[in-house]
C-alpha cells in the first residue's frame, strides 16, 4: 500500500481536524482490505446486513480480481483509495483502478484519448473509479455511517485528484455515480457528464397483468404477442438462485456468455472462475433466468439482486427464437421484481428498444478530473453541449412513454 496525505478545508471543525491528519492509503488488492470494514463503508447509513448495492460489496470486487478478470494483466490494476482513522479503522473508500485502455467501462472516452494523442499527449494510463465491467449506477464514494459523510466524500475526491497528479497519469474518471456524489464532484472542480439508461419502475403492481394494464392498448397487445412467441416451440423458463445454483448452471450460462462476448467485443471480460466465485460468495444475490427446450438450457440471463433493485447484467443464447431475448432479459425481470417487491429493474447500458417494453429513460452520471488544462478545457466545452443533448433526448423519449396518459 502507498499513502497520500491530504490536508483539507471543511466547514465543520471536527471534520476539518480529521481531514488535516488523514492518511489515504492505496490498496493494490481488495483482498488487502478487511471485508467487514469495506462493507461497513458500502452500507453507509443503511442498517442492512449487506451493502444495498451488491456491486460495491467486497465480495463482488474480490470475485472480479481473484478470478483474473480485473487484474494488471487485463488492464485493471487495483488502486483502491482507503481513508482510515489513527486506529486503522476504515472510514471511507473508493474502488479505483489504474487502466491502460477504456474497455469494460460503458462511459466512452475513446475520442478524448485520440484527440490527446494527436496533440502529443499520453492518455493512458488513467485512473478509473468504477465497478469493473458493470454499467450499474451506485455509490462510488463509500463512507461509513455515523457522520461527516459529505466531508469524507470530499476528501476522497481530493485524494483521487492528488493520486492522479502524483502518478503522473492523464485523468481520473468516476463513472455511474449517484447524482448527489456527482453534484459534489462538480462543486470541487470535476467535469460533469451525463448519459442515459432505461429503468423499469414498480408502481405497486400485483402482477405482470397489472403492469400491462398501465400501458397503452397497442403496447400491451404487442408485449403479450411477444411473450407468446418467445415461449412457443416448447420453451420454458427457470429462475435459479441461492442454494439451487450449481456449477452445471454456471457451465451452461458461461457458454451463453461466451457466445455473446465473441459476437460483440471479441473476448468476454469475465473468466469462468468469476461466476463460480460469485456463486460461492453471493449466491443469494445471483439470479439466473434460464430458458430451456426439451430439457436442455438454450439461453439465459444473469441478474444481481439488490436491496430494492434487480440489476440485469449478461445474456446469451445458443439457439435463435423470436423475442426470446426480450422475454428472458426484460419481461422475466419485471415478473421477478413484482413477485419479490423490488422497486426497480435496471437492464444495463443503452437500448432504446426497452422503451416500448416499459423501461423509461433515466440519466446516469460521471465525473472527470483531467490533469492537462488544454485537454480539460476542450472536454469541458464538449460536455456542456453533450449534457444539453442528453437532456433533450430524454425529454423526447419520455414523451414517447408506452404508459397511458393518465397512468
């Protein structure tokens, strides 16, 4: 571990004294951080036994690293920031990686990298505060409950900027952060970026048919037709979670995942071992929606179960059936959320086709510190225009909502 001493100015005197003597350490492996201490920060003020957002839990990050998915060799060198008190008790932390590329992030900065290269600069390596391979909104400035939350978040943001400068890298990117963290980062001089996803919201529905009743007639009929078509030809659906998950399930799903990865980006990001580790340590938060025909699994989607949200992650199929992707990834997720009283389904990055299926546009947020003032100025100008474009597009899409006008 290395350390970054960060005196900081804060309006609250106690928090100021704490920050003045703070040492922010850099952990080269999540395994070097006690799980109970990391998860205490990931829980924040929430009284639950586990972090409400499973992607920032110690178990998830450890599975990414120890499986060989997020490592130095794959361009994800852990550089987790840890703020501790004088008793080495973790008070705040931020998952962070030193990266040699921009793959697996889903907030695209390739154009920035190309422009900086043409200007004679080296964009890589860079720092990335994120959950590897997961475009999932959630906390990035993790603070133990009990007070001084904003001050400790500010300290992490300042320490991240200091680490960027000390390492001599081009930039720090904090992606898929909550709006309150994003606003704080903007107040501290980070550049602000917005983007778009599509989320389904549970309006207290008792069943899938109840949800359909909130849709305009044409959309409701289209979804019913798609579901009938997807489940024709003897296709059936299994939900598999918790102790029911076996290595045979992961073997089948990994075959689906490999097929999708090979078609989209050449090599899948996650290793086979990653899924076994997730099954060993987080089985109660894993949900496989598996489609089978003739007793054999032919397609599936992995979802991760949060405190009030179902997060859709990976999908794949070995056979082609009309609308099976929509059934397995979107409609089954809604069914599960309604059955288990979850407030939302977040179905991953992009996808305007989700709108007609009840998923509405939602803004996502990222913050960026760019060391070189020349590149920072150019990116700031671009982001101002991009934010307006994202807001305009969200407004247009919202007007195309599939829900009844009075819903």
